[in-house]
């Protein structure tokens, strides 16, 4: 007998679940509170520009099955590009990642980075450096004081909006190895070395921005999706569940939540205080994405990290018109700035006009814009990044055990509460659909 599923949230995870569960013959209904599906993967067309307003997205993955899925659903609507990523450091465009662009550094900084890298490496080999206990210690332990202080600590503190010594290092273990000394020396003397090669060629929809991916995935299940339909209550009903969404009550066999844990909890009744406190303690960042349309050209860069505060609060600038020629009007180019923030901080108190002025003046200082700005907009998303603080592992275990113990299934970036990119979300869906009992 087929199962009847309620899927809470119609972001990339929700629509992919709907498609794959339907293909298995199950009955699904997706409830999405916004007027359209997509979540963080939405794109808006305004004044002839198409921007990914939940942050700049590209399609890449080490997971070949997932990568093929994303590329196949887009059919002809995709283009491949070579990554040309930079770090804006002291007026210079450094090659990314930082440790592969050392020869671009001013001489003093170059010496600081290599000298400290080698000193640290020797000390680590001799067992003189204690095992790192947090993210900041992990950065120093892996790269040495020079690379840490010139780039990795300031950049990470900007994007996470949180001190690196208060962050966990578990998500680095096995993911980012110490660069071999040969690569550091090669990079320092200017011999080309490449890092993060799984991203060196990426794809992107020709038209429609990243939202085109969501539209392509949901096509076969459009009639199973209810938009403008906020879920407000989820309760047990015999062996199944009752879901209240958009004011109506739906009876289903099982519920999969893809909405943030912080949003799911108030939908449930009789939650113990310790669970409320635990979920409340899970940290996340919000994002403001500033779309800037330019008349004229921009440098041939895919995206650029900006560790220093002096240029502005944005940690990353992307150049969407370099991903597809169809996302900006003829003769125009586009820049998307991303600023992370938390409720109550200075950025959260700025009006959209102030954020635009702040961003555009930074772009002018950096030489990326002049009097040629023809379009601006700000879009904010409350749940943008999971922040792995030092209590994360303990808190997420308690929260997951409790919610899964109720019989709820959790899939997706803020439901699993993990740093999942689109490929990670789709992988979670594939695993879920395969293993569902
Ligand atoms: C700045 C930035 C850049 C990124 N760049 C990339 C990239 O280049 N490549 C990549 O692979 N990934 C990238 N990602 C990650 C990618 O955006 C996510 O992995 C993916 O969008 C998560 O999808 P999701 O469906 O799990 O969550 P979400 O997109 O958060 O979807 C959750 C959905 O639930 C809905 N919802 C919430 N509350 C309710 C409710 N009460 N009732 C009904 N619906 C509700 C929301 O409206 C939303 O649509 C980026 C993320 C950010 C923040």
C-alpha cells in the first residue's frame, strides 16, 4: 500500500522529496508558506536582471549521481563555466584559495605566511603543538599563524559573524587537509597550483537563475504542491498525523519536515522545556543579499571573498552575469553582495536603503562600480547558514533524538541542521527515499 506523506516546506529539499517519493508510487503533498517554492534557491527578475536573491548559487558536487541528477533535470538549460575565484586583499585580487595564491601577496605578507607555515609544520611534526580544540585552533594548527591571521580568521569571523574560538572544528575533520608543503612552496614562488578542484568547472542555468533548477525538479509534481500555505500545527492522530496548513487540516500517514527546527518546534504541542532550550541554542545566521546592476563591464571573476571590513560588511561578491549572459540586459553586468547578520546586531538594524548605500559605496571604493549603477535591491533570509558552535554536536543530538523519537522525519539544510549545499540536500533525499520503511 502506498504511503501518504505531508512534506513541510517547498525549498529544494521539499520539491525533490515530492518528485522522488511520487516516482516510487507514494502520495505526497508539499506545503510551502511563500507564494512560490524554492526557499533559498529562488531567483528574481527585476529591471531585466535575474538575481539569486537567497545568495549566489552554482551547481557543483563531488557526488556524481547527484551532479548528474541536477544537470539532467535542467536538460539544455545549463552552461559550464571555469571557476575564476579571487580574494580581495589589500587592494589586490589574489587567487583563491588563499594558500594557492601566495605569490600574489605583498612580500612582507608572503614571508609571514610561509615562515609561519613552516615553523608550525615543524612544531606539529615534533608533537609540540596541542591538538586543536576549536575552529580557531584548527586554523592555526593546519595553516600556521600567517595564513590564519592574514585571511582565514578574519574571513571566517566575517561570514560566521561569530568568534572562531567559539566554533566547533568537527566539520573540518577529514574535509580540509593540511596543504602539502610542496604546494605551499610552489604557490609562494608562483607555480600554478589548484585547490578545491571539484568546483573548478561549475554549471549554472542559462535562463531563470538557480530557481530554474527547482522549477525543473518540481515539474512532474506541480499538482502536489500548495504554495502560500503555512503549516501551523502538526499533531498525532492514531497511527498517522494531522497537519494544519493554510487553515485546513490534512490527515496523512507520515510527516517529513524540511523547515528549520526553530520553526517546527512551535507547531508541536507538549514539548519539554529542555528541548525548547536545546533547539533555541542552535545557532544560525541570517543573510542580506544586495543585487547591484551595472551599466558596462565587470572583471572576469566568478566570485570573490572579501575578508577585510574596510570595504564593507559583505563577505562575498558574486558576478552572476559571468555565469550566464542571459541574466543581465545587453551591455549590463551584475554583482551580488552577501552580508551575514544576526537579530539585534548593527546590520539587522539597517534599513534596506542604508544597506544599499553601504554596499554600493564599498563597490565604488574597490573600483567595481562608478556612477553606472542602474539597479539595486535587498532581499533578506532569516535562515541562511547553520553555525557550528562548540555546543552544536551535543545540542543537535538531543534535538534529533527527541524529534525523530516522535516519529517525524527530518530532511534538508535547516531540518537536519547541517551545513548542506544543494548536493547535500539532494543526497539526503536520495538516501531517505531509498531507506524509508
Ligand atoms: C548564501 C548562500 C549561498 C549558497 N550557495 C550554494 C551554491 O553555490 N551551491 C549549492 O549547492 N548550495 C548553495 N547554498 C545552499 C543551498 O541554498 C541549500 O542547500 C538549499 O537551498 C537548502 O534547501 P532546503 O529546501 O533544505 O531549505 P530551504 O531553502 O530553507 O527551504 C525551506 C522551505 O520551508 C519553507 N517554510 C518555512 N516555514 C514554513 C512553514 N511554517 N510552512 C510551510 N513552509 C515553510 C520556506 O519558505 C522554504 O521554502 C547556498 C546557501 C546560501 C545561504
